[in-house]
């Protein structure tokens, strides 16, 4: 659980937080998170993975809402 959330949710959050000040300063930027269908569809035996990707999807929406005013585009893709 801890490792999966650290890789799939905490790391994208910390990276975006580190990069955002410069993007805000230059008034532009793009953040692309790598999500999964598991973030919206339940998969038996994949609780940690699905939770991490569901969290990443919501994190993406919140960052897009908060940073859109600074011309920073935030999206998630499902490979």
C-alpha cells in the first residue's frame, strides 16, 4: 500500500509542487500525469493501485483548477 501510493500519488504531487513556482512565475506550463482505467473502474485484488490512480485523477483536477489561472495546463492520460 505505502509503496504504491508513494510512487503513483505522492511522487506526482511532490514533483508538481516543486515545478509549479517556476511555471507560475513564467505564466505557462504543462503537467501530464499518467493515470489508468483502474482509477475509475474497480479491479479485484488491486485496492492500492486503484486508490492511487483514483487519487491521482482527483489531484489532477484540483491542480488544473488551482493553477489554470496561471496558464498552467494539467491533464492525466491513460496509456
